[in-house]
């Protein structure tokens, strides 16, 4: 019996995972990951790292982050408390959807996660106070491979749903894209 429903999008490889919660008078149970079921949607790697973030305030943006090859990573991201507007950007060189973005509301209540393939940037904006996110990564964090996009880059034209209340200096300092950016060759 599957504990997940899967939906795909225009951005090839990006998959929404809907977790099936089982509940009774005691509370509930949700499976967050199953290697057999995730293989059916393209996760063929080990989980190298699991990370958790806590963001205190509504309107905060974290991201848009990615790792360059040879440490490009797949991620499964889940909001386990609060609500976020989760954004992915296709950075794959020669992709039909190069520099296109997709946003999805993830929350502790809706049970959605996203499988984000290698070659995508990822970030989110908190839609509530007290947000917790859980990340499964196929590669460990490698500082020399880390990179990011400026979330306010006019070339991306991401329309954030609410006023940005906070953006780290690091994320704001990512250079703006230009016609020289050719993407990530995987």
C-alpha cells in the first residue's frame, strides 16, 4: 500500500509528493521517505544528509540555493510546521524549461513535499510565523560547490506572494543573471 501520491509538473523531474497521513484518537503517522517508492519517481541515490530549518517570522525568504557539479544534489523538501511558498528554478543547461520557475505551497497541514532534481535552485518564503522545514539531500554540503541566485533577480521575475520582511545579506548578494549564464551542465 502506497503512503504517497505523486504529481509532475512542466519542469521535468520536479515532483510533488503528497504524504498520506494515518490518524486516530492518539494523533497521526506519516511516512516521510521510502526508498522503494521514491525510486519510482527518480530518486536513485542514497540520503547523504538531512537538514532542518526553523524560521521565526512571516515574509522571510531563504534561497535560492544549489550546488554545482560534481556535488549537484537532489532534494526532498517538506514543511513540517507552518506554511511556505516553495520555489524551484530550472538551471539545467539545454533544458526546454531553462530559467523557468515553479512555486508550490507546502505546509504542515497539506502534507506536500517536493522532489527537486539536480540542476535546480531552491528557496522559499514563509507565509506564517514559526516555520520548520525538513530536507533530505542526495549529497553532503560542499562549500566549494555552493552557489545561489538572487531571489529578487528581474531576469527570473519571481513574484513573491507577500512583502519580503527579511532576506539575508548572503542571499541578497548573489549576482544578478545575465545573458552569459548558460546553466548547469550535469
